[in-house]
C-alpha cells in the first residue's frame, strides 16, 4: 500500500493547525516538511519551529526534507522537536554516511535526497544508516518547473542495487491523481503531494483518489 505524504509547503498557512488534524482524519500517512535555507535552494518557506508547534496536534509521522547546506547542525534540533524521518541532500553532504549516522544516533529514520540532475550512485556504502531515498521529480522550489517523469527511472534502477532491498523509495514533485500511476509503475513506496492534495481545498477527497488511482495503476 502506498503512503501519501502531503507537503505542508502547499498548504494554506492561515489555518495550519486545523489542516494537520484534517490530514490525519483524511487518511494521510505522514506529513512532509520542506526546510530551506535560501542558499541550497533560493527559497525560505517553512521554518523548523513549525515542527515543534504542530507536533502535539497529530500522531502522524513527520517527514522532514532538509533542503539546506551544512545540514548537520539542525539534526539535534529536529530530534528535540519531534521529527521522525529526516532526509539530507546528497549534493549538500561531502560525507553522507557520517551525516546519516548522526540522524540515526538521534533515533530518527535517515534518508538521502537527490535533485533531478544528480545521478544515483552506489549507495551500499551508506548502510546500515540509510533507511529511505527521496527522488525529486521537479527542480526544487520552482513552482513553474515541469514534472519530469523520466527521473523516475532512478527508482527503477535503485531498487535493483544489491543490499538495498529494504530501503524505502520516496518521490516528490508534481504528483497528483493525474500521474500517480507513474509512481506505481516504478515501485515508489511514498509519494509526496502538495497542490494535488491542497489545491482545491478538498483534502479528504484528494487523498482518497490518490490512493485509489495508485492501487489501480
């Protein structure tokens, strides 16, 4: 069964507490946070304080995607605030295995994220710390950038890597009920969805439709 991870970057921020509770009631599997620094990506939308403020409102896991340079200093803070899964960018970590190890030391699930242009390397060296891989299927933080279905081929190839049989594969960027079948075709385990959940305000209907179309796909 696919896990749908609504991205709060696309949610209406004026009623965020109510939105988080609606997500839980509507069958969301996790809540996705994009944390930016204005350097690694040219945006600064959600801050880490939001994680702490929203944590008491739901039992859903918090999936935190660090789109930042030098992410190591944030890891203890995220653990304190209640993050469950934390992904750092391969492009931002000169020593990714070490960074994943720090995340694991704080009892959080550790993941590596990859921008569209970054080739997928042999990741066996990141074991045993690596628990999931996040593949971006649009250029990060550019709303007008197109969905890039060809990038999903990374998931197909990655799932064939020796020793990575138990790694979860997460995809993020441009997904909706119109194309979630693409994620199913490559075996993605988690699909991050922003405007496809929040765009028309009908959160429950959209999550239900996403899951149904994935299963049919």
